[in-house]
C-alpha cells in the first residue's frame, strides 16, 4: 500500500490564481480530511468527508472547496488564492471516524501564495 | 469547544535520559487521544493511539497514558536517543464528529549526544 499520497509537494501561486491539491489513499478508508499547519497555530481542520458524496466543513473552511466522488480521492480546491492561504496542507484518512481508529497522514503540500 | 495544550513547547535532554511529554485537553468527552511525531519539513507519523476506554498504550520505548478525569495524557520516552529529536504532537478526537482531530501545538524535543 502507498498509504496517503499528496501532490504536488511544493507549489507557488500568485494571488487570485486557482489550483487543486490532490489527496489519494489506497486503503479503502471511508474518512478523509484536510488540515493546514501554520507556525504558532498548530494543525487546523479545513474540510472532512465520512464517505463518497459526503463532505462537511471544519474549523477553517473559508476559501476552500472539496468534493468526494470516489472513496480513494479527496481533492482540495483553492478558487482564488490569497497570501493568507500560504501554509502546509496535510491530508489524512482512517477506516472510519470513530473510537479506536487510527488516522494516517500524507507527506504534505507546501503552498506559497505571493 | 475542545482545546489541547502541550507543555513545554521545547525540551532539550541529554542522550539516555527518560522523559515525559505532557498533553492536556479541556473536554473529557473524547473518543481517542493520538500521539504523532513530526520531523522538520515532513508529515506526521502516528506513534500511539489510546481509546477513551483505555488507560495506556505501549510501543517499544514509548508509553502513552490517558486520564480522562483530569484531562491529561502523557508520552513517556525511555532511554532517549538523538534519533528521537523531533516535534511531538498530541491530538484529541470526539464530540460531534468522531474523526476530527484537535491538535496541540507540539513539543519540540532535542536529544543531545
């Protein structure tokens, strides 16, 4: 198993540009989520999904869209990038969302918005 | 709203020392407490997960404990090594959406040879 994979590893955008951060897992996990990590703020939840076709907002969803058309993929879209979205983005997954279920993280995407 | 705090923010110890990292949380209605390790510029590696019904979990030189009544978890590292140098994060899950993790800001550990 490749686990949780994320592409790209690094990205530089200009303000106003759009892009999609890709996340995929090959473990047949139902639960997937996106976090951003900022210095001094820790990791914060952006969006999550408990299964294909089902998504919901986390703590900091503004400026981001998600969809979940397959179990394997959970892309994160920035429609109009802003400097405040400069961050490291992590995707995570687990078999289900529940007690005793371990979550696994991808290697991250480091995004800079100029 | 759940809040997770890790103290100290940074810790430096000589090689071979046993050490304890602390994690506290405000809402005892958690399902899991998960400890992660993060190396500079890297992703998160899961170390240990403790269910709310458990008191501790062990893996090699690592032992994590959970005390829901006091809102605390500790990560004990025995016989520390320079390779243990990293940032250690704890995260609690529970509440309305069981999978969503609330993270502490981490403890940066440096083990000196």
